[in-house]
C-alpha cells in the first residue's frame, strides 16, 4: 500500500537564510510528479510561520546557510516534533550527520546533490523511510552500537546528582553557558562536570556522551527532573 495516502498534494516547507538558495530549492519542485506519486508543493516563509502551519508535515532545512546550524533543528523538533526533516549540509562532516539524525533528520544530503537527488530523497522521507549515503549510515550504526572501552569496566558508571542534571541538559542541546545559568553555577564548574562525565563514560565528545547516555539509560526520568 502506498504511503502517499490519497495522493493529494503534500506541502514541504523550505528553511534557508539566503534568497538565492531559496529560489534554487523552490525550483526543485518544478520537476513534474511521476504517475502515482503525490504532488509536492514548496512553502516559504519565516520559521515561526512555517511551524505554525498545522498542515505542514515536512521541512527541507539548508544548514549551509543557517548561522545557528544544528540548533535550528533542535528548535524545530521542540516546537513541532511531528515534522519530518530533510537536511542539506556540508559534505564529509560525519559529526554533523550524526547530530542531524539525533536531532530528528530523516534525510541528509550534501551540496553535490542534484535537484533530482533532492527530490528523490524528499519522496523517500514522505514514504516513511530514511535517506542517507550507505557509507554514512554504516558509520552511524557502528557508532551507535559501539561501547566505549571505559564502559566495559563500568557499564553503569556512578553519577552524582549534579552530573545527572548536567547530562540531562546536554541531551537537550544546552551549551555550557546555558547549563550554568539554569543550574546557578559557574561555567567553569559545568566544564568540570562535563569532563568527568566523558571520563566516566569513555566518550570523546558531547555526541558520543549523548549516545552513551541514551543507550545506557542514564537519562533522568520525568519524576526526577
């Protein structure tokens, strides 16, 4: 059964800071829809306006032009967790790909993608699947499944109450400054907590720390917050 439902038109929001790139993204939809495939209609406007459209289920986000980059995805996810994201970003940045997928992206393409490829990726996401280069998918799976060496000796490292608070805020993509402000502590104290968390989990960066925390159920539960 087709996932395009009644094959009625599907509206796709476009998010970019550069007018010329917006024009280029919009042109992708000039390609005629194939028989039996729903028509995809681009929608432009300010971020708040797009997120306020309840009929909008998909967003193409151009990270190459956005000054806030990955934080934009976090903002979108918090405001509209139901929206499916198609991300266009720099080539060869595996960290950004991982961050994008953790932030909710269903597809990741780089600047070398042709209009036909972008259109195909959007269609794959509309049909309920994920689009990403096979090499990157393999890398992401390996990283998600990989257990840091430190965890072999301590699968459930002991974390203090404060470390758990810091970890929970890291999972919400908060910066050290934002964590310090929310917890009422010095930024240097936050950095010390983050360093201890990485040492205890064997993580080399915040992304690996986040993945480890999710895989080992280190996240604070609702009644603990």
